[in-house]
């Protein structure tokens, strides 16, 4: 052989040139389409991916009906892999296991026997140990598959055929949901309740233009296998079903269990969908070790067949709602189940459909199945009637038929010629058994002929009438609803709907055990908290030369607000105050109070309440208690004063009038509305003085009159206020007879 020949036909031939970009695009597109259509996205009609469809079809061929016995899962997986699905056996088995897990799918399509895993995340036993058969739901998906209701295609090796889609009299896509990640797209559909889906489909048959909002009245939201509480607002649920994209917040279901003596524990009975119980407990335990769950003391798993997680609070004072809100914010006791209804329409086109779109596609499929099934039945009946007509002719001419069969060389041709029979009829007559020639048999044939003729008439009417077809489909859907509805154990709704309790979580306050105390502050600034609410403080001891400045009743969860002569407010947690043993501690070590300043008074903070702050020079304004809360030791400057002036009062606003008395023993009354409300400042002049300054100030109701407490502790007052009433910043006049010489409305 010459070198030229070698160059033209062998290794010396020019290689084919392909552009890399074009090659990559073609191959990647081929891979993407394969992933989208044959692996990741479910068919909107039966809600199945190819592996699941092949599993159910293989199980039907193995006759694994609900009434029959079980077969090894390895047998099923082997058939699926060998005949239909050329992928790994473990992937096929994993798909099969999921169809049998009651915590993974809402309506199981496979009934397993053996270890099929659990909600803790443990894997199923090997396929050689487990057994399976189909459930009633799987049978509903396959119902009519042998009656030419769906198309079949060749398998990967061309030796078998497999269904392109299942007839699906069961709304599997929404009932069991689906999830998957393809190339550039994904799908995630949570499970729903079959009865609700059937009711929505029936409404859609009756009212094809029904809105999504109306359909959501029938399908209010998902119905998850593991139950839980759905807390998503109704408006957002409607929007999610309208667009096909959204999500649902799902919380664990819990209850308070009393233990006696005020103690309790929380028991979680349902956890969110697709949350592994063991991983959830590990996460909570991990957060407890990191001290990120200060309200929780312990968690125990007491689950058997039902879930029972026991949460032990740090103390009986911890609010259970607050504890659970903390856990919902930090753990998987609350999750978000996403909705992305990306499906294959007609088994070919990937697109995102809303609730109405999915139901419409399923109904259109059911109509096609009905028509094809009816056509199939019609052909079978026509074929049978043709044979029965031949039988009747044979019975009417029985002697002649027998003679032809016995004597003629070609009895088939002679029968067809003599009685004008078709080939099918002649063949059927020749294949009759002798015992079928009884008179009784003739009567049975006539009865069968009559019944089939009636059924054929009904089928022809059905195939011609769109109205009758939808009526038949509605009847089938009602049968499905009755079989798998809420009256059955399987069909009961598991997930409930509720509203979330939105609260601000203050962990520090939540940890405080709520107890009554009496706060005592001495003249020299020593503070302590005595247990209980005490009315008689005469037995309370102080250091030598010290005495009581003020005392207030409070709870350990309250905040003590101190008002100082420099116009600053300071805030202390009552639980942080020293106990009643001894003389307490100096308040100055708790706050940064200047040496030249002193405490004027103290009170327990009350949200929304207002006070009047005033200085010795007679300036003041109204301030809300919410504005005086200090977050640091340095306090919060509210009333601006310059030495030698100082803050001297901050009474509660209680009425519509202000009474001011000066050191000059002049009383002035004016309307509260003449004062401004501010957050900080010097304020405005309350009363005018030539000598001295402000002695005391209070607010009161004009209707009730001005009252004070005299030196004997009696409550006194006057109703007629005109003599002392004037404008703000006036001088005023001498108070009524009997007013305390201390120039105070109430003794310290």
C-alpha cells in the first residue's frame, strides 16, 4: 500500500474542526434540557418526575396492588433500572423510600414494610431488607392506564414501552408537592389537602373564570405532612397562589404542661415540614451552650411514634409565649416553606403557574383521559357487539351452521357467504365451544347485547357533549374527594392556620422573676429594696444621722427613675438594687451623679405617663416619662438649670390645672394648657417672684378642686379657685386658711 493511500484514509487525514463555543453551547443545552425534562421538574398533569412514574408503573407490572402482598424493594428497583431508568440503583431506591415516608409526602404512594427511615434523618434500611407495595393513591394515579388513556413511548433500549404520563385521577402535583433543582430554574411545591383541591377543581368546572381569591377560599394554604401552624397573612397567600411564587411561614405546634407549684414545661407536638428532629435538638442545645437562649434551661426528646419535645424554662417566672417567640426567632421551630410552581406543561414546556393554572391543566388532562378512555371502551363494545350479532345469527340458524362446519371444506368462507358475516364474526362462531350452544347461553347473549348497546349509546352521547364530559369529570372528582377526603384518617387536615404574636423580646426583663418590693432611699443617698409591699416603714433602720427620703412600692421587673437637682434623670432596674439586709448601698456608685447634686425624688416608670418638671427659679414644662428613660450611668439631661438654680419637683400630670406655691407663700393657679410639652429645655416661667423661688407645684382637676395634706395628715382643700386663679407667670396671692406652713402640698 502506498504512502498516499495511508495519508488519505488513515492517521494522516485532516481532523474535523469544530468551534469550541458552538460545541459547548450544544452540549450544555442538551444537558440542560435533559435535566429539566427528565429529572428536576414534575409534569403538571400527574405531578410526577420520570423516576417516580417508572417506579409506580413497574410496581403495577409486578402486581403490587394494595390488596396483594409485598415484594422486596430490590426487586422493584431492579425492574425499574433494568427496563426503564438507566441510572444508579441507590438514586431509584431513595426516590422510592421518599414515596413511602409519611413525614415526607402528604399521601404516600408506596406502602413500605421494614425500616424506611424516620423524621430524625436516619436512613432507610438497604433495599434487600425492605418490602413494598402500592397504596390506593398510587392506584388512582394509574387508573385506566390499560385503556389507551395516555401515550406510551419506547424505553431507553427500545425493548419495552413506558407511559409518557399517568392518567392521574388523583391531583398529585398539589396534593404531594414536589421539589427539584434544574439548570437555571427550580421548583418547590408544598403538599395540600386533597378534599380542598377537589372542591376548588369542582368550583373551577362550574365557574371557569373564578378568581384566585375565590379558589383560596377552598384551598386556604398547604397541608403539610408534619402539621404545624401556618402564620402567613391571607393577603400574601393569595398573592403567592396568584403568581405561583411566594412562601409560607410555618411554626411548631406547642402547648403548656403544668407541673404543680407554679412550675410548667412546654411540649412541642408538631415541628415544621422537612425539619429533622435530631438536627433541631442539636441546634437548640448548641445555642444553649453559647448562652444565646437564656430563657431555656433544658430540652428533652420524649418522642415515641408521635413527636414530643419537652422544653424546660429557666424559671417559672419566664413567660411561655416569650420563650417560644425567642425560639421561633433563633431556631428551626419556625421555618419558611417556599412556593415556586415551576412545572412542565403538557410534559414539554417549563413555566411557572398559579393555583388556577395548575388546576386547569389537571382538569384538561382529566378531560383528555376521559375522551380517550371512552373511545377505547366504545371500540371494545362495538367489537363485542359485532361478535354477539354473529352469535345470534348462529343460534337462529344453528342446524345450518353445524352442517357447514361438518361438511364444507372451507367452513369460514361458506359461513361468511351464506349468512353475510364478517371475518371477525365467522372466526368467533368457529371458535365457540359446544357447551355454549345451550338455550340459556342465547338468552345471556341477548341480555349482554342489550346492555352493551345501551352503554354504547351513552358513550356516543358523552363523546359528542362537552357538558356531559365535564359532568362525568366532576363525578369522578367527587368520588376521589369522598375516598381520600377529610372524613378519612389519611385525609384529615394536619396544618392549622393562626396569626403570629408580634412582640418585642427583652431577654433581660424576661429573665427577672416578678416579685413585689419596697424601694427605700435615705437622705444621704443609700438605697435598698425590701421584700414585699410595706406600708409601715417606722421599723426601717438607717445609719446614724440619716433618715428616710422617699419609699415606693414596685415589682422586680420595674424600672426606678431618679430625678436629680441638676435636671438629669437616671434609670435603674429594680432587680439590680441591693436587698433589704443592712442599710443598702450608696446610689452614687450606681449612677454618675455630681458631688454638688442630690436626688430630688424617685418613681416607677409607667409607659405613656407624663410629668411636670420644675426648677427653684420657677421655670418648668411637661415631659413624657418615655422621654426621660436613661440608658447609661450618666443619665439623661431633661431640665436645663444653671447654678445656683436647681431642679426641685416633677409631679405626675393628673388634671387640667396647675397649682404653684412659692417660698414667699404666694399661691397661683393657672390652666395646664399654658405649659408646653418638651423633651428637653429650660421651660417657661410658672410663677413670678421678687424674693426666693418655687416651693412646690402640683396638677389637679378643676372639677374636683385643689387639695393638700396639712401638718396633721388631714386631706384639705377648696372648691372655689377664682381668688387664686390667674395667668402663668403671675405673682399669685396668699393661700387659703389652713394651708401648711411648709408651703408643700404634701409632706415628704
